[in-house]
């Protein structure tokens, strides 16, 4: 909470981000203050674009995997690290820094969305334009809260920009209350955002993205009728479709805002710090020289048979012939022609380059123009169309009791499976669905949430060899926040 207050009192920094000819082009402007900004539509849009920047931050996209992947059965730390090894083995304490950083960067987005919304509401802009801008800001606020409520449970619900003299310490709201606000915000965004943007605005929130998030929110809440209906609404937009080649979602030349992308975090590469995607530095194997700039760290690696119980690892999860495996996991002797193509590509070593003899491939693109240390121009997927198809299929399956041969569900499910080079199935059930989501979205920050939503997290992770209880399904409220705000009650077990 102290970081929220800091962002509120330091709002003047927001307006210093500058003019935006393109979505992420930013130059500092002199003599701008909170009082003399927001004089026209262009300045209001500059402020809105600035609210996207927390998602570009290293603590959100760059290190979010510490919270959303490391606890799962997909990955493990590449070495012993005092910050995220406890997250992996469920001994994390409330003073863990990644846990505090994850809280802070998400509340930064909430605070900025509220502030800009308040300022724009008090301008003389046309009401229709103000409504569209409010919709975009509410979308961004809802994205942050959706992560927060799934990680921490009930959290302080702040929907207004506090004024001087008002109370700035908030208690935790109930989980249902937070979700109600998330749904309200996404539904407002759905109603008032465009279906698509053009030119330099491509990558901003859209009505389709709001509907896709709503489908995911309702699936998380086990409201399967609504999740089915929203997923179908996205499908009916005819704005999105699967890329023909799964690997194209993670190749530098074909990733950004492609036809499968519904919402991505936008990056630009070697510009000012924070505008490039830092994931390659964390994912690329150590000692292989792929990045040609201080090397990759291999901070998280796929779970492999050497260190885990048989049949439980992501290494073993892919069926024979699954075309998603090589674009997802580097395994011995596999050649990647698009990693440093000027050098003839890259072949993963025959004895591996990690403790599990495999490394993550997604978001590892090598070196090249506009690529620097901890900075590539490759966008980060938040929701892909494949997710909508599987949400639609799962919703129908759950409506029918957890097992289904429904033609509509199978068509959506098998569209994803056929793209992966696998035979279509004539029936799906919960186990099949959870497995399909695991291999489709590995290392994209979905597995931990899917395990919790399935109700099988403790069972599956215990089988995987982890010492986990129901209390571990929520992370602790950061102790630094509770020191500032005594109204914050701690989660059980911490």
C-alpha cells in the first residue's frame, strides 16, 4: 500500500512520459504538471498509454513467472535462489521480495488507472471520447485486479483516485466483491471499446480482449454458462484465428499482434530501460552464448525426469508427434534455425544445459538488431485465441457434467489439437482438458492458475513431490504492506 500512496503523491512523474506518435514512443516534455496537462485529446491519450507501462515492467512480465509458473509442476528454479526457491518449495514467507514486488507493480497499474480516469473525467472532452477512455482505463484496472485476486485472495479494492485528506489505508475486500468489480470493469470495456485499432494504436485494449477476459474470469468463477457465452462471442467476432504454425506465436518475426493475439504486452527492444521484453535473459540457457550479451541465466527450467517423479513433468507431458514441444522446450540435439540465423542457427547441446537437460524455448530469440541485454522487441502474450477455444470447449464440458462429446466443444478443442499435429478426440473430460491446457500454454503464466481452478492443485503437486497444503494456494500479503497498513489481515498459514 505504501507504493500505491507513493504513486498517488508522485503522479507528476506520469505526465513526464511524454508525447506518443506511436503506441510506445515516449519523449519527455518540459514544464508539464498535473494541473496543466489534459488540455486536449492527444494529452489524454498520452496519459492512458502511460497506464500500460506497469505491464512492461520487469516485475510484471519479466519476473511474473516467479509467481505464476515456479509453484506449478511446469518449472523449477535453474539454481538455488533465496527469493524464488522458497516459492517453488512452498516455504515462502511474507517478507519475500518477489511477492511484494508483484503486489506493488499491479497496484501501480490500479493507481495510475484511477488517477488518469479522474483527470479525464474533469476535462472538457466530448462525452463519447471520455467514455471510450474510461473503458480503456477500466480494462487495465481489471487486468491488474484479476491477477491480484487470484494470487492473494481478497485485496483492497480501490476504484477512485484518493484526494488530499482522504483515508488512504484500505482493508481487504471480499473475493466476491473484487470479482464483481472486475466483471463490471470488463463489461464496461466490452461495451465502449473498439473491436480493433489501426496504425500506431494496434495493441491497445479492445472489445474482443475484454470479452476474452470475461470468459476467463467466469471460467475461474465456475460460471460456465457465462464463460461459454463470452468465449462464443469472441469467436463470432471473426477477428481472431489460430496461426497455422504454433511456433509462429513465439518467433520474433511473427509474434507481435498476430491473428491469434487477443491481448499482448507491447515491447520495442533496445530503447530506454523498460521498453524491451526481459524474458529472454531469464529463460535462455546459461553458458550457451545465445544472447551474445552477458548470456542467459536459465533462471527457471522445465521440470524434467531427472529431478521429478516419473510422468509428472512438463518434459514428459507432450504426446509423441506434438508439434508444440520443440517451440516450447529445448531438448538435446534439437536445432533452431531462427535463433541467430546468421550463425547458422542454434543446436541445443546433446547433454543439455541445465539440471534437467532441457531449457525453455518460448521468448528465447537470440541476438540481432534491436535486441539488447534483458531487452527484445518481442511482445508477450496475455490471451491468445487458443485460450478462447479451450475455454469454450471446457465450459460446455462442465455444463454437461465434466465429460462431453458435444460437437461444438469438440470442434473448438480439436482445432487446437489438430494445429499441434495430433489426432482429434471424440470425447473430452477434465483430465484431458487440464493436460491440453498444460502443453498449449506452458511457460505463459497459466499453469498455476489452471491447477488451482481445477481443484486438483494439492493432489497434483503432492504427486509431483511438493509439500503443499490448501493454505499455499494463496500467497502471503507482503509484510511491508502490512507494516504500512495495519488494516490488512494476513492469509492463513503465514
